[in-house]
C-alpha cells in the first residue's frame, strides 16, 4: 500500500464527515504519520497514556481491558477506514486502563494528541469531525451495554454476524468470544450450528 494511497484514504474518510477545503485538509493530514504495526503488537498498555488517535488503513486494531481474574474483555474493533484510541486516556491525559493491539499486520496513520487538540482550536471543521467521532463512540458503547444486558449468547452472536461479519471471519475465536462475553467453547458450538 503506497503512502499516497493511505493519505487519500484518510482524506476521503475525514471528508465524509466534515467539509474542509483542500488547504485545511492538507493542514490536518500533515500531522498524521504512517506507522506499520506488527501482528499482536501492543500500541497502548494499561497504565500508559493514550497519545495517538489511530486511523486504520489496512488491518485491525482491538481495544480491550483485563479483568482482575486475568480474563480479557474486548470493547472495540477498528477495521479499515475506522479510527481507534484509548479514548478516556486520550481525553483526560490519565493512565489508560485499556490496551490497544494490532490483530493483524496493520497499517495506520496516527496523529499525536497535542497536535489533534491544537487542530481543534484552529479548524472548526476538525471540531465537527471530533464531535462525530465522540457521538459514534457513545452510540457504540450504548449498543454494547444494551447487547450485554438484554441479549443471550446466541442473539449476541447472530447480531455480530449481521452487523460485523469481518470480526468473525478475520479474528480468532478467543478474541471474538471476549467481545461477545462468552467462552470460546460456547462460540465454537454456535459456529458449528
């Protein structure tokens, strides 16, 4: 994937949310730096600060936390053309309680937190983009809460197949199960049906 293509990809994604003229868009894009993450690389760990907003050009990022008993709980997956960060840490500049992991060889464009917030103060259209991102994050979290509190395991799995089939197709059962709040064995039984 050529560098020019990833910036075009990011330009299109931002342009789908907010209207920036070419000059302002170029100003925003110049702060995003290309990064190649290895499969299973941790980009953020518990206790560190979330310093980057990541745009997935190719691959997948997973955001998860680890319960006291050592069990991983996946909160979010970001595939191509999606953004991901440890949002609470990114906003509050407090140590993260989450991890961000590359699930595959992943190409990302990422912007450093201080640059992201500097752009918010200079470019009103960037503020619109951020508001859209925050609204999506909120809606996603409500959907996860609703899923976990109102649906049994089979309904959660069927909903995932309908809404996000890439998760089931591209990721290991153990990780998918951690997202659906079920054991890998339960997930395997459902997949066989």
